[in-house]
C-alpha cells in the first residue's frame, strides 16, 4: 500500500533547520543559501528555511525572500528552536547555519547537531566547541 510507504519515508527524513545569517555583513549570501538548500534531496531531508539577524523569520525556496539586515544574534537560533520544542516539535536532528561567525555566544541544548558553514575569514569565537564548523567555500 503506497500510503504506508510514504509515512515511513516521512519518519526517516532528517529534520534540518537551515539558518541564513541576514545581518548586513552576510546579506550577499542569499544565493548560496538557496543553492545549498536545493542541493539537499527532499526525500531524505525535511528542511525548514530560516533567516536571522536579531530576529528569526521563516522563508521558502519558492519565495526566495530573505528578511533582516540588522545585527547578529546566534542565541536567538536556540531560543527559536526551544519555542518549537515547547510547542511539541522534536529538537532538529541538524541545525545548519551559513554565517561569517560574528555574533553573540550561543549554548545549544545539542551542540553536536549544529553545523556552521563559515565564509572566508569567518570567526569561530562564538561557536560552541562541540559544534561542527566548515568553510563554506569547500562546498561550492
């Protein structure tokens, strides 16, 4: 029965919250963000696309809209996730962040689930040591 198979697939998809830093210094990363999001196969990943500067706003591949342009807070990413968890969602299996790394310090509930993709010259100063960091350029 097809319906049962689809439900199983849904459960096996990896939940990803994908955040783009939309502070002034990272505004130009928009195309890289949407390109990266499109490269994740939808049958394997359940992706939510989010922008952040000092607030978090959800976006979509269809709209390709980004919001922000202000300062940078990484703490609001975890605050957003915790609100979702309190509303009954599971903590995402992966949190992807495209940023230059300049913001405030964040202490995620599950730092190992956080994957930071840093622009060249990006800073690791504010990133939890148990999180994963990569150079964005290595993926392009």
